[in-house]
C-alpha cells in the first residue's frame, strides 16, 4: 500500500498511531498533558481515534475529520476494529 506523503489526514493518523505503538515514557506523557492542557483520558482518546482512522486508511477507506462516537466506543471496547 502506498500512502501519499502530502495527505495530511493519512499522515497525521499514521504518525499518532505509530507514536502510540512506540509508547511514551511517564515523563513524556506528563509533558504532553501539560503542554496540551489535557487530561490523560483525553490524550488517550486522540490516540485511539488516530488508530481507528489509520486502520480505516490501511483498508482503503477515507480518513474522516471526525470519528462517529458509536464507532469510537466499539473500537475502545474492542467489539469492532
């Protein structure tokens, strides 16, 4: 599969998905929370949504501007991926 380099939607989802897969140290996670002024659950949600959209892209489906809530909830409880 060839991913267009200049497609921000695809590359942003891909980048966040890869960062999550690599993992952040506790210190990095804390710095991210502080710099973004978000709680850990909000950061986790962004990573989850990126992973969901990246999985869609790998199946040839479009990456969406927003992820439907029902689909997101099914993704995090692993009832569908």
